[in-house]
């Protein structure tokens, strides 16, 4: 694929929503609260002050007991002496042991609080790292133009590969004998009136059990993570078709196939909408854009060959109530809903069939 294409990681960003900012705010709040708790757990000033108060209260009580002891001695009240002496001793001992025990208990409690705060800090930091990891997977997104340039490079490479696979050169290709498209700007993406370029039709790829990632750009157009691509080569004698599935993330091609047929074997070419396709393509939009992907119908481009062979490709998904055509971009490319329309390609192939099967030249359209 094209050397200038966006890296896989950049393409994926286009299809991924960034995480909810509320997750980051909650983690930041958790971190702030945990840091505050850790600072408080390490602050021993309150414990030291309480120990001093406990020691002072007991020493004051011991001093009062000593005063009472002195009074009892003066008044010759010996019966108070022994209890007061015992009380003084107890208060003096507790004045030093009790604060020490309190400080030890407070230290153990602070250690527990600090350990819990550190765990909360680790959780908050892990949440912030995970948020940043998910954010980096989704932002900054490539622009719509960058995505289109990457797809254009892939389509150009597929066109060349198709020509090689079908053993054709640009000189082998022909177009209908009219001077150009009925509307010169009415060409779908990556197609033109150049007679030496094959036609290209593409759309979201069907995959058994595989959902197609999709996103709507700022220009209102849908882009997909996997495309089915059909390259149609009209020559003087036959139609040659190359088909593949493009992994838009990596640029790799899968399910390649080729088919050649005489014009007489082609029954019809048509574009149509199928409201009940049987095996519908499963779209996985960005979570924030699910409302932009209501149930709809599949638009198809189809070549039907004698014997019942159908070369069918889904070119887009259209809301059942939105079928308006619009032009978008500086080249006047036509889109139906949010996907490109390939009617001009169908018209050109149809004209070739009329000329080759009917033996007459097609009508000439005025510029």
C-alpha cells in the first residue's frame, strides 16, 4: 500500500471515542483526597500536644495530692498519709506511661491511615494512567482530509494491483463513445472520465461475525474500518473485474478474486437499495455517534452475469427516511446520505453494454 498512508495507530484513532473526562476528574479528586489524608496521617503535632496535656493533667493531680498530704501531716491525720502517697505515685507513673501508650496507639493508627492513603493514591494514579492510555489511543484524531488521502492512496494501489492481476495495461481500457459523464462533476470518489483508468466501486465490507468500525467525520460522511472494493475494467472485447477486502487500518488486502466475462454474458448492471438484505453488514460506530446510525437500507452496486452469477458490493448504508443526494468537496463528488453514490459508474458500464451488445454507439451528451 501507499508509503504515505497514515500509520495503523493513527487510523484507529478516527474510530475510537476518547474516555469520559469525568473519569479523569474523579481520579484527580481521589488523588487530592488521598494526598490530604496522607499529610494528616504524617502530622504528629496533634498527638504530641495531647500527650503533653495528658502528662500535665496527671502531674497537676499529683501536686494537689502532695499538698493534701502536707496538710494531713500538719493536722496529724495519719490515716490520709498512705492513700495520698500511693495516689501520688500512681499519678506520677501514669503521667509518663499513659502518654507513651497513647502516642504508640496513635502511631499505629497513623500508619494504617497512611497505608490506606497510599493505596488510594496508587489507585488514583493507575486510573489517571489508564485514562491517558485510552486518550492517547483516540486523540488527536486525523482530519477527514488525511483519512481521505489515505483511502485515495489505497484505492490507487488497488487499481494498479487489479490491472496487474488481470494482465491489462491502460491502453487496453476503453470507455463509452460519449464525450464524458452526463454531468462532469457527477463522478463518485476516485473515478473520473479518464479512459485509461478502470472504474472503482467500494463500500463497507461484510464479514461473518466481524463488525465494521465506522465513524462520521466533521463533513458528515461515514468512513469505515474495512472496505469491499471492486475494480471494473472495460476493454474492447470483455469486462474484467477484480475484487478484494481492504483492511483500512493496515492497508492489507484480503479475499482477492478476479473474473472476466464477455459483454454478451453480462445480463445487467444496476444500483439499488435493499431494505431486507438477509445478511446485513454489522456496523460498530463510535459510542458517541450511535444516534447517527439508525436502522437503514443497504445500497448496492451489482453486475449480473448469465448463469445467475452476481457480483454485488454494498456501497453504503442509507437511513430509510433519508435518500437525498448531495454534492460534497471541491471536486463535486456526489453522496447519497453519508456514503458515496456510484451511479455514474453504473451509467458508464451500462453504456458500454449497450454499445457492445447492440453494436451501436451510445448517445453523445452535451458538455
